């Protein structure tokens, strides 16, 4: 599985961005978005099941971010609204290769794209 994330950029606080993740190869995976802020560990942001029927969010983004997917296009999206300076980070999409109840557990994701930088100015 190859993953290519895009859509990052500079936005003012309160603004919106939509990140995209293009998948190629075997694409029938649950998918997730993670982020790494400067000087911090990588953390879970959101995840979506293969069917799109189940979604999961970190508390810090719940109500502001929406994960979705279009399996016909092999695409996963992260719509980010009401952005805050603390959302500044490199954002990574990932494909889950192992099942598990903890959708935010990075060890369950074997395939990772490169990061796309989101910078939110105050």
C-alpha cells in the first residue's frame, strides 16, 4: 500500500483545510490520520473503517474535524474546521493492517504516507 497525503498549508485560526490521502496498491484497509506537532510525539487524530460506516476521533478534534473516504477513488479525507494554533503539525495518513479495539494505536497501522504540514496562525 502506498499513501500520498496532500492539502496542508498555512491558515488563520478559525479557518478550514481539507487534507487528502491517495492510496494505491491493496487499498481495502481501515484508515487513520495522525499528527506530530513540533517537539511532541505523534498522536492519533481520526480513523475510519473500510466501509466508512464507523469513525473515531481524538477528543481534541471532535466536533471540528471530519474523516471520510471515497473507496471508488481510493481517497481518504480529513476536513478540518475551526482550526486552532495547537492544530499546527505534520499530518500523516495511515492504513491499518491489524485489527484491534484501539483505533488510535499506531502499532496497528503498518502503512504510512509522508506528512503534510498544517500551520495555523493566531
